[in-house]
C-alpha cells in the first residue's frame, strides 16, 4: 500500500495544487464576505480541508470517467488509471472515501450546509460525464468549483442570500475562462476522441470568448464591490485581478499550447489577488 501511495497522490493531483486553489479562492471570498471579515478558525479549517478533499475526489472520478479517452491524449496518457498502474475500482473507492471524510468534516455545521453539500457532491461526481453531452461543460465545472460559495454563506448565516448566487454566477464565467485556456492545450486530441469542450465550441472565437468571460466575471465583482461599499483596498485587488486577465490575453492570443497552459495556471494569481483585496479591506476596517 505504501509503495502505491505516490500513484494515489498523482491520481488525486496532490502534486498539482492549482485545482485546489481555484476552488479555494472563491470559497474564501464567500467566507470573508459572509462573516464581515471575521470567519471562525473552525470554518476556515473545515472549508480549506474540505476543498482539498473534494477536489481530490473529483480528480479520481474524472480519471475513472476519462480512462478510455486519456490514452489518446499525450498529456494524459500516463495518468495512473489509463496507464494501468491503478485499477478503475480503486479510483472509485478512493473518491468515495475522500467524499465521506469531507462530509464528516461538516457534521458540526448546520443542516442547510449539509443539505447543500449533497448537491455539491452530485455536481462534482457528475461533471466528468458532462463532457459527452454539453457544448460548454466548463459552465457545469464552474458550478462544481464554486459551490463552496453558497455553502460558506449557509455555514455562517444559516441561509443563502442572493449575493451568494451572484458570486456563484461570477465563478461560472471565471471557470469558463480558465478552463477554456486549459482546453485550448488539447484541442487537436479532443477533436479526434470526441470530447466536447468550450474551446472547440467557441472555435476561432475562443480567445474573444475567454476575454468576454473574464470581463463578465470582473464586472460582477465591480457590482459586488459597489453594493457592499468596499474601499480602496478591495479595488486594489480588483485591478490586480484585471491586470492578470490582460496578461492572459497576451499569453493566449497566438494559441500556443504552452502559453495557454501557463495562462490557465496563472489564474491562481488572479483569484488570489482578488481575495487579498477583500481580506485587506476587512482587515483595515477593524
């Protein structure tokens, strides 16, 4: 079992934390806003660990669902299931175990948070199969990656205000932007194997679509900042996030594979800078 541990770590992408961070930043945004900048340590620990566990479970299910496709893509051909180093049932068992631990973490929280977690589990588990049917599965991914937002509001306030759903909608547009950049890396392979992605759906308008999604995401956060009366610290973070989006355009405009992948990874900074602005604003209010 210990000898196989590195394979399991690769399966759940512990060697690639970017996915966990893309889930974590919007969740932290929600925790800070829901609690007026004073989230409890217990909630921070629960949501941070829960985010890591659910992202890991999602990766295991994703590789299980894509095991017959990944072998045809150079970038994914050596993943543990596709390469035969891990059996398919092991991935399902590991995903179930991780999801169970994540649920145990939220047992101290209120009933509404637990109920929302059931829907979050369904979306996370079903997303890998949506690539067979949806023209823009990245929108579904945005719901999966952003459902920590309504859960955070529920955990803090015991209800989910409209603001939470607006933030979730913003996250959908952000997810379409960064995951389209990711999908642009594999366009040629995805055409061959029949996987549907936003990069293929947008076609020659892929770069424009990415930038439009960034614009909508940032515009929604303009509305949030204005409606909540955020000060200069927040806007400093917002402009930092906007600068990241402009930088991404410089990376993806020529559709170079490695540059598109670099843009995808750089979204960690975009999300982190925006959260930093929110956290700094509340810190200066005290």
